[in-house]
C-alpha cells in the first residue's frame, strides 16, 4: 500500500502538469481567419456573405456583426473548419466583426459595398507606377487618390499549385486607397473602381488576382480543362502525382527539341551545321551594331524573331587551352550562344544574366569567334544589358570587354518560328494558377469579375474561342453565384503599323468578341488607346472607365451607352457590302475625314483595302479590286489605322464577317 501510494503520488506529479498543459492549450485555442479577412476589408452589400476559417474541432463560438448587431453561432467541424453565412446591410460603414471563443478577435474599419475580382495578365497587373511603367498623369493620379479612401484593394500572392489549395495567400492586408498605397494597386482595376465610386458613391473592394505573362489555361480548373484534349493529359498527370522534378526533366527534353527545330529553320543551317556560328564564316556583308542595346533602338524597329550577332575576339596566349567565362548582363528574350562554332549555353528568359563556361579545348591563342542567336518573342529585343565580358573561369580579374561593335543579321521573323515550351518553373501550365490563386477565394462573396488577358494566348487564337468561354463558365460554376457579371478588355493595338502580325492578335480579338455570346458578359474595346511601342499602354484610365461603363449599364441598371459599335449583319448589293451594327448610340461617326481600316474580299479570299462610308446606322464598303465581294474585315492588324466610333465616342470593335480561319 505504501509502495502503491508513493507510485501514485509520483505519477500524479508527472502527469498533472501535462494534463494542465492540455487543458490550457485547449482553453486558448483561437479562431484563425483566412488572409482575405482583415481590417479595412469590403463585404458585398445586401446579401448573405460567407465567413470561414478554422477553430478547435467541436469548439463553439459566436460572431457579432455591428451593422445589424446580430450574433451568429458557429462550431469547428471534425477537422476544425467552419463556415457561416451572415446577412449584410445596404452599403456603408465603418463596421466591425467580433469573434468570441473565449478570446476576442475583432476586425475593424469594415465597409459594406461592391466587391469585384480583377484578374488576368500584365495589363491588369500593371500598377500605377512600377515594373511595367507609369500610367498617364501619374503625379495627378497619386495626389487624387487621397479622395477615395472608400476604395480598398487586396492582392493575392502569385503562387502555383499542382492541387487545389484552400488557404488564401496574400501580399499584405486590405489596403485603403491613398497616395502611398495606390501605387501598388492594379491601375485598370483602380480606375474602374474610381469611376464606379464617383458615379455611385458606394465603397468598392477589389480582390486583385493577377500575374503578368500568363495564359488563360493556367487560370482554369483542372476538371474544366479535361474537356479540351490539348490540356487533359497534363491535368491527368498532375492529378496522378506529377512532380516538379518530372516537369524539369520533361522541360529539358522539350527545350532541346525546340532549339533543334529553330536550327533547321535557320537560314544559316546547311549540311547539318549552323554556318553563321562557325569561325570561318564570312560575315563581312553583315551590318554593324554597338552592344549592349535593344535592336529596336539601333536601326531595327518592329522586328520580332531571331537575329544573329557575331564578334571576333583575340585571346592571349596565356589563356589558350583554359576554361573561360562568357558573361552577358541581359538578353531579351532567349539566346543560344556559341564559341568557335560550338554551343556553350542557352537561356530561356530575359530575367536572367548569362554566364556560360567555354571549355578549354575550344580556346586557342589569337582570333576566336563568339556568336549569339537571340530569339525575341515580342516587344523589345536584343543583347541589351552589360557587362559583356570574357574572362578566365578561374580568375575573373583579367577581362576582355566585349561591349562595342558587333555584326548582326536577321534570321527568321517570329511568325515562321515555333513557340518555346513553357519553362519548368513557369506558371504557364494548365490549372496551376487557378489552384493557388482562384480556388482559395471562391467562398468570398462578390459582385463579378473584370478581366484583361489574351496577349499570351494570341498564338493560339482559334483555341481561345473555346478556352475563354470555358474559363468564364468554370468560374461561375465554381463560385456558385450564378452567371455573375464577367466584363473583359479586348486587347489593345500594339506594334508598328507596317509590321506583319507577330502573333495573331486580330484573331484573338475576334475570339474575345465572340465570347459576348455568353450571358452577362461585356467587352471594353481598346483598339484606339494602345501604344505601338508599349505592350503595356499607359492610358489605363480609359480602359478602367470603359469597363466601368459596362458595369454601370449592365450591373447597376443605368441607361447609358456602354459599348462601341458591334458588327451585326451584312447585305451584299452588287459590288458593295452593307454592314449593320448594334450599339450605334447617337449614330455612327468617323474620327477624321474618311473611314479607315476596312478591307474587302471575294470568293478567292484575297483582301483588298476598301472605300467605306457611313449611311445612317450602316457602313457601305466597296473596292474597285473586288467585283463580287463576299466578306469584310475591319481593323484586322496588330496596330490598325481605324476610326469608326459611335456618338458616345466609343470605338467599334475589330471584326470579320467571314469564318476563314486559315486566312490571316
């Protein structure tokens, strides 16, 4: 009995602290909220909004909303998850939400208003000032932002995932608009919100889920993409345990195949060799260019595709037979580099500096030849950043400066070349962005979506006719809020006017136009506010305003014009075609002396410049080169000269009346 009593006392002294620790931990368990619920947030007005998070399994707690002084009860489920719906009032604030599970958690300065998601690639991601440049009248816009504290924005962090995520990852909390925070806002979304607020004086919340350079399939769910054979195999592989290591291995195979396919198309490829890389090749007829620079700024404006650069360099005898390092500060976009005819390295991104090892067995005393083939995928291109240097690999103190005069020659324009494979670390894989940046915010109650994307899918415009509607329907089904408004920007004019399309931007715009067949969609045409030299035009004010016009008319019921003229139908009358339009608000008009941008074709599918006049709410098109016309196209170029508007000063959308998808 004494031994048992001693044992019991010892056991109690050992176990009681752990018991107290368990009870203490259980008592301090606290509600955890997703990162989209913070001070300063905006909730959708006059509906039942979702609140969710985690709590100890089985733990009861209360939620008090100050706008209606109502208390809701909730309990963590077996996994600790909880979700409730709370009723919101008409717009207003500031309000609080108080969570009480024995410890108080309060969210403050909450506004109730209209919540929109903005999404897409870089033209939606572009901030008022930052990586993509500045918007027009930046200083004015920054100062003016002080007048709109009722506009709030939350940025979803740029992440990818092979499986759908539930946790929301953000870059900071909800931000109140002011001259400091607005710098980081999506410019298009800010000007959209600013226009809505100026008109309606209702708080506007923007959830910013954007990523530059991304493709639409990356933003679409796996289950939706399985309906498209082009993406189904990747989705099935991801669901079957595809890993980053496997993707890395696959990418190396894909990029090698891509380089080989570029090689065989190269004009310098003969007898199985790239003669333009060889040291003995006679490049005396090539033009000269001082590097580093963008070639558009050195006499080759508007060129996209591959271009060769060569430079002869004298190697000292002490370096012969020793490994060297070729360093280049920046190349836009991709390169394959050669030393005395042998490939020494390649890089598939403009983000990275180049540092390639030249094996010693290639290095000889005297004259040696460096050759670089640059692949520019659009925008500016070239060997654009220094330093450009050659040194010993083991001792970089002695360097040969390669900056200055090189010789160059164009190889193939972009339209003749295959597109590179998506990089192994790229977000541009089917469904990866959706899983990490859309799926987690699906429970958040919203009004609708504004979208600006398409440039990265322009080389697959026909596919986009199916993919873009699939994305819209997919998001609507997953959000579970019916056919909510989905308004998008048609990609703007870009590139030199006399340049052949580098990618099929006209057909991509047409695919966007066709998406208006879906219910509750709207399209802001920006064919007149782009920039020949900037893929990210500065006039984001007008893009945001045009999106806001659509929302004001279609979502909020204002009787205002919200679209430029949209092609409706045609009638052929002899050697003329008569075109009819919807949205000819206050009549069709021409900006300038004569209508521009129309082409016309007969059954041979050859388009000729056309003469066009406005006749009432119709446009009559004809050409002396086409006796029996059957089709018309308007603004069918990357950067067309076009000037058809309606009386509301909104531009007509580019269009075609034909379905000749084989004719660019």
